[in-house]
């Protein structure tokens, strides 16, 4: 495909609907700017890991039903192996949408340590990460994360027991994570 050509999408279809090549190299193509990135008319982009949108002249910078479709994550179908292995889902900045990755407990030599961050809830409910149990409200320090960029100059990763049975990890830009 030529450099000025690109694929166009429809919000209701999974795949591209056409290959678009402007006949005139100087043709004006509508562009949408979202989160600092530029998209051409008909190109797809995600909003907050929740919506899949298609650039069009009607796009006003927010998700709407005409241009975006909310996608849900069918955890039980997509991630059954991870759930059964008691792995930890990793989200980007919010616990909405689908995880961007999973921390696999079976590959950890040392699962990690529970870091008590407040009073332990007397509830008998716990989250599991492999064979490790973490009380509700407590953080899990996964040792690999403390070595490999759990907190860089710009990003931070936090794993907590919020809703059993799985530990939930969130990674993101420090200024966003520290604001929560």
C-alpha cells in the first residue's frame, strides 16, 4: 500500500471496510486529534481502554454512540487460563476495559510479599496470586516489579486486593496514579 494510503473502519465492524488512497496528494483529509495523537478520517482509536472510536468530522473529542462503540471484556472467555492460574490482571491507569497484560504467578520464582498499608479488614475474603493470599485492601509487592520498573521516573505500578478472588494491578503515569 502506498504511504499516503490507509485503511478506513466502521465502528460496527471488526475489520477495515476499505483501503483509502487520495487521488490528489494535496487532498485535504479530515483529522481528529485525541490524547496528543492525530488520526485520519475513518481510522480507529481507543478512548480510555473502554471505547473504540472512528475518526470523522463529527468527532468532538469525547466518546459518543454515533462514532464509538463501548467494548466489554469477556473475561471468562478470553482469560480463563489466567483466572484459573490465579494470575493478576494489569490495567492501564483505570480498572475499566480489558487488562493490557497479566502477571503470571507460575513464572515468579518468589511470588512477592504482602505489604500492609493499613488496618487489615477482619473479613475472611482474600485475593490470591498463585499460592499467596492477600487480605482485602492490602497491597502485594511483586518482587519482579520492584526490580523491573514498578516505579520509574514517569510510571508506577500498584497491585492490590480490591475485589477477590484476584489481585488487581494498575500501571500508569505517576501524576495520574498519585492523584488517586
